[in-house]
C-alpha cells in the first residue's frame, strides 16, 4: 500500500512539473509575441521628428506617429507614449473598462502582455486634471517594467521627460514624482472637487516621492499618472509628470 501511495505521489509530482514547464513556455511565447508586435508597430508607425526645434529642454516632440494608420488598426487608440532611451514607445488605448487590455494587445490579440491603456473614466482629450495610464510590469523589461527605474537619480537625470502624442496635440511630460502606492489611493483621482483638494494630493505625491525634482507645479497644472504593479501583493508603482502642450 505504501509503495502504491509513493508511486501515485511521484506521478502527481511529474504531472505538476510538466504542467509548470508547459505554462512557463506558454508565457514565454506570449512575451516574445507581444514584444514583436509592439516593436513592429513602432518600426512601421513611428519616425524621428523633422522638427528642428526639438530638444530635451523644450520644443516639439522628438517623434512623429502615423495616427491615421494606428486608428485604422484599432479605433480605441487614443495616443502614443514615448520616453527617449527607454523601452517606453507604445500606443495608448482606452476601453469601456479597465480589464480588457490587461490581457489583450493593442490589436485585440489575446496575450498576457496586454497593452498600455488609459483609465476608462478619463477623457481621451487630456482635459482631465489627472490622466491615469496603466501597463504591466513585464519580466522581459517591456511595457511599464522600467517605471521603477525613475527612482534612481542617475536614470531620472538621463530620462527626465516623456512625451504623449495624440492625433490633435502633443504633450511634454516632466516627471516630478515616483513612489510605491496601493491599488486604490488618491493617486488615481481623475478630477478634484476643489483646488485645495488637488493641492493636498500634489503634496502627497511630493511627500511620498522617492526622488526630488525642481519641476514647478501649481493647481492650474494637469498631470499624468503612470501605473504598474510591483509584484508584491496589491502594491503599485506610480510615476507622475506635469503635462504641457507643445503644439
């Protein structure tokens, strides 16, 4: 009887191992497929800007995006997020909920890499006080895996600015805060009921930030909040920037 139990246990262990290896292989294939889809998209639709006024200190955006083709591919595409010298070079989509693009690429292909997506409650025209954008923290370094790097002073000095491009207007994003946070906090508030409430939320961002910047901020400014998971329970990592229209 004892030997029979040992044999059954051994078989179960082998089956569990086989299943685990198969799952790991499936996930790796999805990672590879997802990266290729986004790399190909950026190669096809993104070109270096012809704007001679571009510089990291000001001027126009460093890239141009073929939004006509992008929106033909997916009508839910609302913008493009770019940070020079980092993996962040992705389309931003928006669904009627905040779950669909957790497991679908921008082209609606089922894939665990998901997409970079705007909160379903945001206005896609960037008119809200706070625009919230989500992305996975992928183990292969893609999507929003690099967000936590902005807490490293040297990394932030090299990449202090991001750009958010839309079909109608481009925006410069000056990073002013980054910190670990919960899954449901003031950081995700889209509109504030008063300047005083907004000021308190900005103060919270500065107080929690792992970096110190000299980005001037007032309650008249709009911000963008980039969010990814940390891999620890329900914790998130947040990078926030001041939004400035540049054309």
